[in-house]
């Protein structure tokens, strides 16, 4: 039986997953003033991907053989894990309340377990399942879904669920890249940084016709924008979105999945909503209510329970062992 990693490897993966969630969580708070200043949401998404791809371009050039070795992986990661996730998410938020959209999008951990259980037909531990349930229940409290369920736009709901499905693809593709990178497969490793770079390049190209960057009011980026009543340079917020909320977030995200697993990293990623809510409270003056604080604690507890769930002696599969490696695919299943 293949073992994914040791305890130290998993602890480092958990730390990277938490860092990724925190980095991703700051994107909305930094991007909102830019949108309010006159940029469209899709233009901010395109700038985010294009400038991040430019930062990582040297890495892509040093790994010019990667598209030849893994064309499907890079295309899927760029289309699904980068471009589609962001486009569906921003379009959803433009049509339904942000809190409801986030709740629907972060059903992705449950969808991941559903994939493992019903598509791969493998059992997951009860503790892992309870961890996901607790995390989703906490997330429901954080976003206070009861304030906006009436009169939801159907297309907005569909796009939020599409973003959740694309998030599942992001985690599965990241985990597949990690499993292809090590062990005794005999294949050259997949450079996860290079994979991220190519994913951003592909996402930039695909989203360009939608965002129409040639219509961007570039002068907006040379002035100041308001964040919670404080005037800040627009370029500084864009730099944060690019360097922290995209480059750092994606790099730590794909690295964490390679050390943990897709479902575990997906559960920890729900902390992004908690981080975003806290930052909005501190920087934008959007105060947290008591139910949101309780919900944040539930998300943290649920993520920890799922991450530390151990496999029962009966052979039940935990969320730490879900996708077969190249070595396991060549052998009959023994679990």
C-alpha cells in the first residue's frame, strides 16, 4: 500500500495550506476598492492573472519541456483551476449576495468527499466526514446565509456551484501533479511552481476575450482608491492582489496539496472565507457578529479534525489517501 507522506510532511503541508488560505482570503478585500474605483471585476481578474504570470514567466521558460510532458495537466489546471474558478466566482458575486456565493462555492470539500465516495467508490473515515460537516456548518454561520436566500438569481447560484466544482478540479489536479512528482514512477517530476506559471498563462489567454483588458481605464491605477475611508495607491493594492493573493497563494496551495491530499487541502481552504471576513472587519469596517465568530471556530475545528483523521483498522480510507499514485494504479486495489 502506498503511504502519501510522514507526519512531518503532513504538518508542513498543513502550514502551507493555512498560508494559502490566508493569502487567498486577502484578495477580495484588496480588489474591492479597485472595482469600486471603476475597474470591472473581470478586468481585475485578468490583471491578477496576467501580472502573476509575468512574475512567474522565468520559471515557465526554465521548464519549457513541461507542456510537452504534461499538456493535459497544464491545460486542465489553467482552464479549470485558474481561469474558470475566478471567472465563475466573480460572475456569481455580481448576481447574488457575496455571503451566499461563498457558502455555495465552499461546498467544494463536501464535493471532494462525494467524488472519493461515489466516483472512486472508496470509503472515507467517519471523523473526516464529521470534520467536513463541521467546517461547512461553521462556514454557513460565517457568511450568515439566512440574510440572503430569498429571491436568489438562478444563474448566480449555478455559477457559484460551478466555481465549487472547478475548485474540486483545482485540488485534484494539484494532487495528481504531486503524486506524479515523486516515488518510483520513473518519470521526471512535475515542477509545481512551473505548473502554476503555465496555469496562469493559460488562464490569462482564455479570460482575455471576456475581460477585454484593452478597454481598461489605466489611469485609475496611477491614482488613489479608498479602503475603509483610507486613501491608498491603487498600484499598491494591485501589487498585493498579484504577489500575495495570487502568486504566493497558488504556490503554497499546490505545494500543500502535494503534501496532504485534495480533500484535506480543500477543507483547510474553507478558512479563506474566515480570513476574508476578518480582514473585511478590520480594513473595511464590516463588523463580525457573534454567529460569525462561532462559525469561524467551527471551521477551524472541522479542518483540524479532517486533517488528523486516522484510518480505522477495517481499511476505511481517510481523506489523506484518496487518489492512487502511478505505482498504485499498476496494482490491484487492496484497501
